């Protein structure tokens, strides 16, 4: 099938992670004038250990995925 999946890694520095907030929005994305899109996908954190924080995602064609990742670290 057409779509996309992968992992995003974000470097973090600090002594330890004290809090992680993750919010996602999955919606349909029009790919042709006659197609409303599929709107199937997901994302979640898959690594919350220093030195990186990771997000795993997948989405079908015709899907828009937005996410916000906030990480609090202790020095």
C-alpha cells in the first residue's frame, strides 16, 4: 500500500527526563480533487531515555499527521 512509516529521533541533554507530553492529530488529506483522503495513521513515543527521545509513526496515503512533543529534563 501507499503510505509512510518511520521513526523520528530528537536529541536531549540533561541528567534525566522528568516529564514527556505527546499530542497527535490525525486527519484526512485530499490527494486529488475527487478523493477525500483516507485519514488512517498513528504515532507514539517509542524511546524516552536519554540521549534521544523517539517517535514512531505510520500513515496511509491521504492522511495528515501532526504531533507535538514536549520533554522536560533535569540538569
